[in-house]
C-alpha cells in the first residue's frame, strides 16, 4: 500500500524473510493473505508478484462507490436512528483526535475509524442488499490504504466532510447527504491519482495503481 514494493515486482519468500528477520512460514502465510486481498498475484510455478491497478480499475471503484454510497447516504438521512447519528459523530471526533495528536500507528487507526464510519452509513441506510453490494468496495485493500499519503490538510478536509455528512443525515436532508458523499469520494479519488503520479513520475492516465 505504501509503495515500498513496485507493481509487478516478484516477492520471494526467502528474501522477504531475510528482510523482515522472520522465518519463511509467516511470510508464506502473509503472501497468501495478500493474494486473497488482491494486492498480490500468485502464479503457479512462478511465485508471487505485486498486483498492478490500472486507472480504469481505480476509477471504476470510486465511481461505483459514489453511486452506491451516495444512495446509501440519502437513505440514511431518511432512516437513521439518533443512536446511529451519535455514533457517526463519535467516530468523526475520534478521527480528528488521531490526526491532531498522532499517536503511534495513528494512520492505521484512522483507516479503521474511517471504514467503520462508512459502514455505519450503510447500516443506517436500512438496505441489506445495498450494504452487501457496497461493502466489497469499501473494503477494497488498495483503497483502504490511501490514508498513508494524506497530508494533515487532507485529513482535516476529510474529517470536515464527515462532519458535514453527519449534519445532513441528522437533518434528514436526503439530497445534501448524497451530494456531500459524492464530493467526499471524488476528493479521495483525486488525491489517490495525484499521489500515484507524483510517486511514479508517470502520467496517471496510464496507470493509477503503481504501488501496493
């Protein structure tokens, strides 16, 4: 996710075990987990390689998220409970506290809190079918890892989007909630693409997922 291993690079168990100073057994297990998450591709008799994500792959994920989660936010504005609204506010406060004070492993925790926030909106939509469809996109590992390259002002803007969403949902403003979610995910997509371009010195139209 952070770009330490380039796309298409072969990941050899022996080399990784030496680099990480562990035995090959946990490395082998980790590679299988990464293959399952779609971050690594396994080839019979060839080994494991860092997956490549094209601009089309990334764009499609964000577009589908915007459509599904925008609709979920609109439904949540109609169907939310006061307890769900309160929990959304608490998660937003927690996210802000993390980026301001930066405790150990704060980015990983911000990712976790952000994911819980988005899943809570899916819960509040009251549509199990919609939640099932959208959750696979929310849980996409390459997207979850995007917080690794957020600057402080990016995190602040993301937190503000969350606060705006909470206010719109609490006010039961269906259209506003949908629009804010669309802007929020559009902003995330733009940052993702900018980072990939700057990190690889390439035209992001050629490749969006050049790191894993």
